[in-house]
């Protein structure tokens, strides 16, 4: 066990007890300690802070678990990053592409380029399929498949949308709501893109140089030179410098009301149980796990127990090669392999890879905890990854000189037909009965938050605690999502001091994190 600022006392009292040392928990701990409050954070991992934003190290190689670009439209979030880690950000070029049958395609998809790469015969089939569904569309559009086929035709849908989407979410596209497709792929017209591509190739349609062109994806982003874990290790250290405690290897056993509006948190660690008494408790633990450990059990425990999660694992391969491709990651749209995405760690930061003549990539497999992939021995997963890189034509397995496996449970909250009602039931009960218990972060709120979203929920929670009343609605964060990371860093105004979260601020934080719901959930969002 690693202790950070922890006393030998197994029974301590603080102003605020925090569950989880991920971005949300550490943000809350840092801001509270900075404001003069005493804090104790428990983290079940014995080694790493940062949650899914941690950086795992193996033989000098560093792995980012999922890929974390440091970009936010919230100036308050950007300022906090700079405050915690002022000297270790590097600026990196952004590049992500789709890989299909030996060719790279731009991401987001550029229709004219896609048709050109597919070749004359297949492009003709794609256009014929597109025209067919423009003339005879699916009339009753319910699913992701229905919506996408109507927009692009069945041929392009099967190539560029179906395989990858089903790998990530573990459900068929014809069971996903059409609402999610409209959100995720909005603004892309196949015919418009093809016409525009033809005009540009003939020099007839150059974009105006008037500064009014619509911004799309970011061209660069900031990144800690040793990975995202560097940020959260620095946050932990600053909490300890201010007298806070970060207790590694301590999992939540029970969180009980003390009968006076405060809390008694019991954590299990290598040296036995520790009891933490606090006036406020902040939880970034999965809502399902928190409900099962609350005492007395909330009446919404049954609903919370039905919340589900999508997990994934990364197989890192060290390859004798200067580099393989310049992308931060590539999306694998190929049904012949199980891998969904391949990261190139050197493209995130050259310091992630210790040897100049060795490339290090991470193959991401989306799965459910306990299924065949998740339960496979590490050696088998490494062999699988080597074989799939050979099938894709990206790597000769004989050049692989090492490998490692990192599993990440509860990476994505699942939005099934009942999740909204289940979350609402627990939220309503806690807000009514336990106003000093605060839910933050991706798993704490069962919401597919970005890193900056998670931080903002913690920042607003701290403001509520310091004010002694609920002046911010933390559930506004990531309520309205835009798909692409567009615009400039810090475009939104700084966080208001004593007023509800503004609509502009909520929208500015609502990027990239839409999650598909099932067709059965269509029309039930208000519930």
C-alpha cells in the first residue's frame, strides 16, 4: 500500500470524506484543501491515482488508458489544469483516422475521399445504395441502423458505421436509438460532401479566407508529457502538501449516516478497517456500488443495482520499429478482427516510449467484465493482438518484442432502457434525505462524462459545500452534448461565483460524450 499524508490513526475526523481518487475526487480534494478544509480521500487502487485517466507504467513504457486530450471550453477547467501542472504540458498534433481493408480514411469521414479510396466498382455500389434509400427510405425510423442507412445507404453504413459501433457498445445497431445517430453524425451529407469534393478538385469551390469558416475538430491539443496520470499525481501531491490524506489501497466498505447530517465512512485496507468521520461525503464511486454500501440501505438500492457498465482492456505491444503511423489512434472498421481502436503512444507524447527505435501501440478491446475477452490470460491476449495486427497488415508479429495488458472495469456507463429512471430514483432520494452526500464524476453520476465534465461536477460541488447550500445544479454539466470538439480552448466564460450554472457553460462542457440508448427507450427520456 502507498500512503500519502495518511496518519497511523485508524479513526480520523475531517471536514469532507471523498470516495475515489479520479479526476472528480482529486479536483474536489484539491479545491477543498486549498480553501482550508480538511479532507481524506480513499482509493481502492494501491498504486495509481487518476481512475480511467491514470497512466500505467511497464518497463519504462507508459500507457494512457483510453486516450485523454486535455481540451476544455471551460476557462475555469483550463486554469485549474495550469495551476496544478504549470510546467509539464506539451502541444501535440491531433490526428485520428479510420482503417479499413488496408487504407486510411479521414475521421470524421469525408465522403468524397471515402468513395475514391473504395475504388470505382465499390463506390458505384455505394452510390447506388445511397440513391436507393434516398428514393425509398426506411419510413419508420427507430434505430441507429435505420437513420444511418437513410443518410448514407446500406453499403456505406455496413463499411463505416456498423462494425465499429457494435464493437464499442456490445449491442446490435438495430437496437440503438436513432436519436443517438442523429446526434453523433449530424451535419454530414453524402451528396453535399461528394459535390464539394468534386468542385474542390476542379478548383471551383475554395473556402473563403474571411475568418468565418466553420471550425471542426481541433488540430492540436495539450497533453502532460508523461501522460494524464502526471496531472493527477500532481493533484494528489498538492492535496497532501495542504494537510489532506490520500489513502491508497482502501476500498469503501460502508458509508453510514451519523444521524446528525454527517457521515461515518468505513474503508478496508491492507492494515484493516479505517473509520473516517466527516460533515460531508463526496462519491465518485459507481452509483451501483455506493447504493449497496450505504447504511441504511436507500429505497432506491434496487434501481441502482440494475445499472450496467461497458468495460474494456488495452493490450500494449512493443514493436521493433521507429514508428508505425502518425495518428494518436486509429479506428478499426473491420469485422475480421475484434480490436476496435489502436493507440500510438509516441504520438501522444514522445516521452511515453523510452526507446527511439521501438514503437509502442495499444490495442483496445471493448468487452464486459467476466466475458471471454476479459477473462483471457494476458499471454493469450498478447498473442491475439499480435495476430490481429498481422491480419490488418500493420505489423509483422516477429517484430514484437514485448507486451502488457491493462484492464479497465466500468469504463462506460450503459444507457439502457431503464437507466434514466434508475439514476433519477437514487438522485431524488439522496437529494431529499442526504443533502451532505454529493455525487460527482462519470461513474458517480452514471453519466458518460469527459474528463473536464467530471472536474466541473466536482468544482461546482465544492462551491456548494463552501456556500453551505446547493447553489449549483451539478447535473446540468454535459446535459446537452455536441459531438465534435470544436471551437477554441476556454471559449466559455469562467465559472460564475454565486449563481446557477449558466446555459452557455453547460453547453460548453457538453462535447463528445453522447451514449446510445436502446430503441425501447425511444420517447422515454423525459422519465
